[in-house]
C-alpha cells in the first residue's frame, strides 16, 4: 500500500508517520532523508544529485523521479511506502503517477493533515533545545526542571529560528500557497483525505487506519 502524507510544518506529520508505518508494515520515505542517503551512497545517481544540491540548485524532477522509482523497487519497500516531502508540485505529482502506473502500484490515499495556524504556533513556539547537548524540551508538555537550563547537562535552552512566531507564520503561508494545487489535484482524483490534526495523535492514527480499512489497536 503506497501513501502520501501532506501537512504544514508543525502539523504532526512525523508523529502520524511514525505511528502509521509500523502498523501497515510500510516504509516512511522522507524525501530530505532519502536525498541525503542517496548522496552518501556514492551511486551514480547520488553523484548527479549532489552536483545540484552542493551548489544550492533545485534538483531536476527527472532525477528525483529516478530516486523515487529506485526506492519503490527496493526490497524494503515492496509492502509499500508513505511518501513525505514528495511530490511538491503538479509536475512531480504527474511524474509519480506515471511511475506508479508503470510499476502497477496505484496510490492508495493521500492524507492531508489539516491544522490551524494558531495550533501550530502554540505547538512550535514552546519548543526549546539545549545549546550544548541538543536535548529537546517543550515548555508546556516537557518542561525542564529548572527554567532555561538543560536537565541533562546544565546547558542553556534556546529557541531555534524556525520556531519563532514570525518564521512559523511565514512558513505556514508558504506551505499553503505551494500545497493548495496538490490538494486540489488529489481531491479531483478522489484520493485526498483530510485528517484533523488536533492535539490527539491517537485519534489521527485511528482515523487513518479506519479509512484504510485496517482495524485500530
Ligand atoms: Zn544539555
């Protein structure tokens, strides 16, 4: 079973992917991680991709498509994949459709984690991590014992640039603008399912499983 997951940064994609994939025995394919792996593998494709990545240029769809095709053909992915970070554009979605048709693996569903901006802000703005050891904290859900200080090493807790409210607002707006065409594309194909991304990961998981006809735990 091959799936796609869409969602704004902070919508909880990572959590749902981590919960869902083991239940379905499919592999979570984050395109960012995959790109790094392919480059590190030293393959011919990896070297070609690295030529673009190392100069900060956009990797051509043709190369990304080849990477996705190789991935779908890999032994570990025969049961299916959850694609995260690909496709990002309509041409990429069309390319993926072509690849999946060739492989006889039609897409089963596209999950769109729909989340309100205010909720994303609340979730991300409280994230801090240790400057020294990198240990993550959440000021509401997982606070340190002493404010501003890492429990593990005594280092100072800092907020990442990405987690500042202005940055969150900008990324969210960019995500929506870029993703709306994809949402419409998959809606038109009756493949899109909205998952309400509130603060209940278990409910999101159960919804996804139920939708796929897999019984919840
Ligand atoms: Zn620390």
